[in-house]
C-alpha cells in the first residue's frame, strides 16, 4: 500500500456521533479475529499497549465494554464496543497560551502542526512561555480536551516545518514505537553553502557532544559517540548570482538539498553537513562567518514532510509543510527557484 497524503481533517476524526468521555483515548469494536480474546490480549496484542499502560489503566483508568466496566481477564465477543479511559495527570510546565497555530491535520489521536522558526517545541530551562506545546495545549483546551499535548519528536528552535503531537498516551506510545524502530520517513529541505557532490549519497559517522555542540567523529573512535546516518539528494544547485544574467558568484554558491535522516540525534543534520564541508546557510552554531549576511535570519533548514502509520487506524499517511517565505526568498536571492 502506498503512502497517502493526510490532507486536512475535521475534528471528528472518524467518530460516529458518540459523546466523548473525559480522558477517553480509544473507542472501537472487537474484530472477528479477536472473538473470545481477553481484554488483556486486546490491549497488548491488538492495540500494542505496553505493560506500563495496562497497569495504569488498571490502577486509575477505566476499561468499558458496551458501557460496562470490565477487568483484563474478561472475554470479548465480536462487535463489542471497547472504550478505554485514562484521565491525564496535570502537566506543571505546560500552561495553555493562545498563539497562532498552523494545523496541517487533526483527529482524535494526533495533531500535526507546521512549526514556525524561532519557536521552541516545549518549555525548557528558563523559557516558559511562547512555546509550540503551549499553543497546542490552548487549542486542545478550547475543545474541552486535556491540555496536555505530547510532542512525538522535536525540532530545533530555528528549524521550521512538520511536527506531530499526540493527543493521548496510547497514540504517543504507538508513534514513539515507530520512531524507535525507524519506521517513519522524514524529509528535510536545506540550503547549504558550496557545491554538494555527488548528486546523492549517505552521510555516516558518529556524534559526540562537545561544549554545547555536536561533533562528528568516526564510528567507534570516541567513547559515548552515537552512530548517525543521513541520506541526501541534490534538488537544485545555486550559482549565487542573477539567473537572468548568468553571473556566478563563487562566494555565494550553494546547493538545495533534500535530506532523509535514518537516525534521530540532536543537531544531526546540521553537524553532519558542516563536517562534510557544506554547512547550512545561516547556521550560527555550525557554520562559518556568513559570506552573505542578511540573506536569512536563521539556519535554512525545514522539516518538509513526514510519513508514518496512523497510531489508531494503522493506515499509512503523509503530511507536508510548504517551504516558508524566508527560505524561498533565500533560494531566489541565490539564483534559484522554488516549486509552487
């Protein structure tokens, strides 16, 4: 089955008109293949719930079959409606805050957002306001849902693009498992300095933290270094001059890349590109002094798309965020063009 574009969704998420219970994170019917199975088998085998999640349900949640509370050893029949309820604990560091939010997709399980550059995903350290998680929390609160968004992955403050939040613990657990097993496909767009050759390849190495930044070393050479791999493909080469005159400015020569990280380490793409001699344009941490100051106010790195299996339906979906105006303007200033 091929990947399907997720598009936009209403907030129903496929619900069939029921009144959602407070803390509800699953509602579905028992398929023929599970006729006679125990609730425990349904949770572990069908939904992929962890042992920890099952313990939490038993301790402070509710497992309902056809509206009646049950225990994990109870047997199920085809067509039984199973509802699982697990109220969220309060999240002390997420205070809902009204902010603009670019929603790419939303249903009962997930919300996919186009993150702007300059915004933290989650409060950290002394940064307690203006984060993406707080904007999502406010959005959920206005729907009468628990204002506890769960980011499934992270983007650097100055990296824009697609990011997924889970609306409940079960969806987060299922998506985190896909990340751990490298079953998601992430595509980034970057503008890097210099002429990247060959046209496609795989950057390998290992990352080690060194005084606030990540250093690329040979695999196995440094204790504590973690292996990383990023595939790339050249999308466009930029001569740095005016496309109408054919001028070439070697000091501003650049390459537009599509990147496919196979691992998910902090600063992986930025550090690997810098180590390859092609730092991301505007990257103040890993790049040299900018030969063209003022072209862009942050690193030219954008999470273009992400593809995965929906945590509830299991169907393949793909979501994409358009190239933001500052990166589009950079590409045009360096003599390139942006696809409509």
